[in-house]
């Protein structure tokens, strides 16, 4: 049974305490908590008017569908993506995406995403 479980892991073996000991020490250290408090930065800020140009809506009309959607940039610094999905003409999707760019996240230990409703 152990061999079957080990074969399904990334390391190909059962883990041992030394595999995570260093990570636990790092996460419990003062260095980590200080870094997490001081290294926070906003990646997407809808208060920035330049950010609005980075977003593009792609609906099923690119394939003959009739779904409709829009992005609304609110006075609160947030954006709302909304629309109506239609299955007519083999459609059925609405999407939004941003232009590709590097967020330069090297050296960070986590990512906090805040979504409001």
C-alpha cells in the first residue's frame, strides 16, 4: 500500500519531517511576518484610469453567438463584469481578460485576492 501511495506523489516517495521542517521554521519566523506586512502591493487598481484600457470583453459573437456583456468601472475603484448569456446560434459564453503583462511577483510568498460583491 505504501508503494502505491508513494508512486502517486511528486517526489515518488512518502514524505519525512525533514521535507517540511525548514518551511515551518521559515513560516513561523519574525522575518516572514514582517515581510508579509511590508511587501504588500496592489496589482490591479481600477482607480487608475490607465488600468481601464487593459481590459477586453470577448463574447460568443466571435463564433456567431448573441451573448452580451460589459465591464463597468465604478466610482468606488472597482469594476463590475455583467451580461446576458444566450445559447442561441450555438453560443453560450461571455468573458473578460486583461492584456498580458508581468506583475513581477518573484520573491513573494503568497497572493491575496480581494473580490467584493
